[in-house]
């Protein structure tokens, strides 16, 4: 019984730590750095907020693909050969989106730190 207890505790700790470990190969930029990136036509810009959030306040270069639709739309609407720059409201959903894109085989992924909150 002691072994099972330690296995459960160890697995729980591992899962918690894994959730916060940065994604390997993921680049993070600030809102200020994003300004110069927006002019680059070789990059794809996606906003993973809800469509309501996107309509209320958006950056025109960003295409809205809500996080809950990313699995279905990414392969169809995004190229794996171009860098993908991801934003959300605070940076949490975009971090999740970056992990999802990485698992789908996208190689060049950039997360905007602080999201739209830091853009204002």
C-alpha cells in the first residue's frame, strides 16, 4: 500500500510540474516586440480568444481561431511551413494553444506574453 501511495503522489507532482514547464522550441515575445513582427508576411497571426472577445477588441493582422476550435481548424487554415504567432487575453490560453500546435507538428511557434492585456 505504501508503494501505491508514493506512486500516486509522485504522478500528481509530475503532472503539476509538467503543466508549467515551458514548451521546448517555443519563442516568447512582448507586446512591444509584436509591433515589429506584424509587418512580416511570412508569419501567421492567430488570436485564440472567443469570437466575442475578438470582436470587442482585436489586432487586425490576427485571425480568430478560438482555442476550442484549434484542433479542427489548425491543420486546414494554418501552414506548418510558416511561423505561427499566438495571442489571447492574458497569455494563458495562447500558451495552451502553443502546446497544442507543437503536438500537431508546427515547428515555429511564438507566444505573445501578457496577451491583449499587455497590448493596450
